[in-house]
C-alpha cells in the first residue's frame, strides 16, 4: 500500500502545487484508487510512475471545482490510450453523475471502456460500503464543509497468521504434508497419538491497515471518528493557526486542527495536504513558509508530514510479534 | 500584436505538448484574446509572461474536450485572483453556454466578475463580426471537422499614414501649427496664398494585419477563403502526409495540407500547431519526429514554423514604402 500525492494545493494551481488529487496503490486488488481529480491530474500522472490504466476506481470527496475539474479530461484521455477492458467506476456525492455526463456529452466524448458512476448521499450517517472484496473495504462519512463533503476510510481485512514452524519443530514435527493440513485448518493426528489443533500453531493474525482520506473540512468530531486508530490520516491543512478564524469561516482546517484530530483519533501518522497558495517557498514572511504548517502540527502530533506534489508514502503492514 | 502558443498538442496532453490554447496579445485594444482553452491552460499561463487578468475575450473553435476542458478552471481561478472589473466574454459555438453553465453550477463556482457568453451558430455562412471596435474586428467561418467547427479571422483596421514632413519641408513649410491642422484633416492656406490639401501630405495608410486562427479541420476551400492574404495563418497539422488517409478520415489535416492551404490563400506566414502525440522528440522512427512535419510543409510553403508550447511570434505591422 502506497499513497502518492498528485496535487497538494488548495483552490487554484500554483507553480509549486497542483489542485487536489491523491492516488492509493493497493496490493490486493492490484489496482490504483484515485481520490479527487482536480484539473491537470492527468498531467501530473504523466510525470508520475503511475499508470492511468491501473486506476480502476475514483472517489470524489465533494464537488468543488478544484477537486473535479480534471475528471472529464482524465476519463477522456484514458479512453484514447487504453482498451475496453480497463473499466473505471467513479464514486461521488449526489450531482457527480450530472456533472460528468454533461461535460462528456457537450464535448461529444465517448468513453470507450466500461464506465460506471456510483452516486452516494454524502449526508447519510448510515455506514455504507462503497466497495468491498475479500481484501479491502471502503466507507465514507460526512464532514463539515460549505457543501456536502465526505471523508473516506479504507480498511484492509485481517491477514491470517502464518504457520508457526518453529513451534512445530520444537514438538518434533518435521516439515511435510502435515504442515499443509494444519495450514488448511485440518486437525492432524501424529503417529504417537497426539492431536494437533491448527489454531495452536498459527501465528497471530496481521491486522489490516486503515487509511483515512478526508475531504475539505472544518475540524469536527466526525473527522475524529472516521480517523480512529488509522495507520495514516490524510487531512487538509489549508491555513496555519494564525489564520484560524479565516479558515473556520471558510469551512477549512489549520495545521493545528489537523494535528489535534490525529491526536484525538489515536492515528499513527498524519499527512497534511490541501495547502493554500498563500504558503509557498519564496514567501517573504517566514510565517507563510510551508514549513510553518509542518512545525505547527508536529508540536502537537510528532509523526506528521507535509505532502508536496509527487510525495509518496509507503504504508507498511505491521506484523505483530508472536507471543510464545 | 503577438501570438503566444500555450498548448500545441492534439487530443491528449503529453510530456512535450499540452492540449490546445493560443493567446493573441493586441496593441489596441490593450487586451489578450484566448483561442481555445484545453485542460491546464491556466497552468500554462502560470508558466508564461501572460496575465490571466488581461484576457478579456475567449474564442472557442469547437466543443471537443481538448479545446474546452480548461475553461471552467480558468474562469474559476481568475475569479479568485482578480477583481470585479476584469470582465470576460466567452464566444463559442452553440452549446458552449450549456457546457459552461453546467460545469460552474454543479461545482458551486461563482464567477465574481462581469462574465458574458456569446453563442454563435458555427454553421452559418453569413459573415458576422463577433467583436468590432475602431481598431480591430473578428469574424468566423465554418470549417470541416467531425462536429461544427470554425476558424477565426482577426482583421486590424487600416492605420492612417503619418504626415509627410519631408515633402512639406521641400515646399518650404516649416514645422508648426499648420502641421497639426493638416494632421487633423484641415486645409491650410499659406501666407503666399497657396492652399495645401491634407491628402497630398499624408503618407500611404498602413494596411491592418490579418491573422487567421483555424480550429481543427480537414483541408477545405473554406480554410483557404478565410486565410486569404493573411499575415499569419495558424493551421492544425495533426499528422504528416504519410498518414493523410487517417488524417482525413478523422477530419484533420496533414502538414502538407496546411502548407497547400497557406499557398492557395496567399498567406505570408504559416504556423503549424495541434500536433499528434505520435510525433515527439524521442521517437525511434525518424518519420515520427516533429521536424518531419516542418520539413514537409516548408517544401511547399517556405515561411512555415512549427509551434511548440510557449513559442511566440510577433506579427509586425508592415509599413508600405512611400511613393513619391
Ligand atoms: Zn472544497
Ligand atoms: Zn477537434
């Protein structure tokens, strides 16, 4: 699992940051998922190691232009490059279908692959799986922005523990067909009459990873709930604490807000994104340097990174130490 | 007058060329006009010396995605940067209004400056001035593409000739208030009784410049008519002559077609744009190098350039030599 930030700016593109888009590369299924698709996301993809063909699902947090204006172009170009087998499903809040269908129809764009749109009610409090298979599931919850906006929670399922070969050898059981039977969950009776139960020889399950990817939001308890125990929380950080009043008035968060949410949620890691163009590397006022946002968050939540365009973060699976 | 190419690729963006957009900087009025606005045109503007605020008119040749997907984002970002006085008028073929209004409405985008859309019937054969003032006028004519598509002709008006001071001095008339009267078109009677007519002391008028900017098109007589005697013809050159059948089947032109149109139209200069991503600098087959397109056109029409992103071309006013 790897997060790849395609656009980390807020509102308008700048020479330093493009508008919102974030890719999540999954191991199983072997797909890339895209979260939001601001204008020129396809251009950012061209400069990345990601393949547009691998992107099979696109999840939209909300219908502000800087989060969706790249969607028609992305879908259209993908159609000229790939083949009919490279299906895409777009999941987005109510209105996404009309937005997309209009953009494609008015421009005579014919998408030449299987293409589905799944609209959801972004205000519902009922937990729905937008997608689920044997390995992974994704749900959403409403956040607090000027328009209906959600955060997504991607939950990997538990990975069954491996066979504890050391423990078996300690009992004098050498590798052989009996190992396979235990792996498949079958009781094994040894020549000396002892019966081995599979559960006694399996290492602990590896917990699935949890990734919370939030849309634009003012700080709120819904964000904390969604990010509960997340391995990674991706949170907007449009402004710094100095501009908190302005941030909240516009339904956005500061870096401090994001850190407090990560702390309250007991998240393991925080990545800040959706940075206002006010903060940039050549700012005259040191308070407007992006590092300001990072330091502000780290003073509350140490394991914080500030994303930049093409920043990527591997999310390791944490294998619990076996308890003998 | 200067042409500034923001995007010179066809269909999809590549690492070498963005999709279509072309700016024309005018002296009078002191405005920039934009022709087509593919996705990420606002990003290209960020890397150019052009100011989005100076762009007061946008002309759209046709409603294919690679020519319009950047329009909602351009208008939206411009709204966050400028003030209410920086009006914009978008001129485009039937359907442009619905496309734009939908894109802006679904994304809750409020354009905070005067914003007008002028729709025209792209199939009409009746010459209409989309805009006209004392200095310049712009008309359009239908071309031949898969969907209704036009070319634009920008015609500068004649510039009245300067006063011929040499001729006056030769007659013994020294610079003074009488020069001003002649300039303003008033007859002057000298002390010796001679009467000077203004028309006799004016250098020839400077003809206005003509710039023809064509949308996508197969070669056609309409293109030749529109480009008649143009100072500059901007013509698509999606493919090379080797792929002529493919080009024409898809209602596009080859570099050779463009050169033949320039020649037949008696244009003074040809600039090729809208280049298929098939032609790029790292192509293995030399036939797929962009220079191939240029050479093909130059063998027919010598004064040809092949545009690239951020290529610009000054269009000089040609002052006729005075005939004494
Ligand atoms: Zn937003
Ligand atoms: Zn076209």
